[in-house]
């Protein structure tokens, strides 16, 4: 998979973008476990992508819900045994 970020929020620490091979739109958050820092990618619709891209303030609540694991059904890659926590 080739994730390409098109927007990054330094304040809220998340990004939005497009997965180049499938065309899926995503919002990603940074997470860490005891071994590594990595990103979790959450599928968003094209409409959400366009809204979030044109008005980033609209994506903050979605990102916060992802960090609280309330959007896990939308994970593009399911986490492994040692799932990290959002910072």
C-alpha cells in the first residue's frame, strides 16, 4: 500500500490523504507502542476527504474519535498484538 498524505495537522497530529493503489481516502493518526512509532489509517469517504481537506477544523472530532478507538471499524490495516496508543 502507498499512503500519500495531502494534509497534515501539526496541532492535532493527524493527516489525511489517498492510498495510491486502491484510491481509498483516509485519515491517519500517529500511535506508539513499546517498540515502534507508526500510523493507523482510517477509511473516510470521498465527501469526507473533500470536506476535511477544504475545512480542516471539521476533521478534528473524527481524529479525536480515532485516537479513542471509536472508529476501529474503519481501520484499513487491522492492528497487531501490540497495538500502540495515540499520543
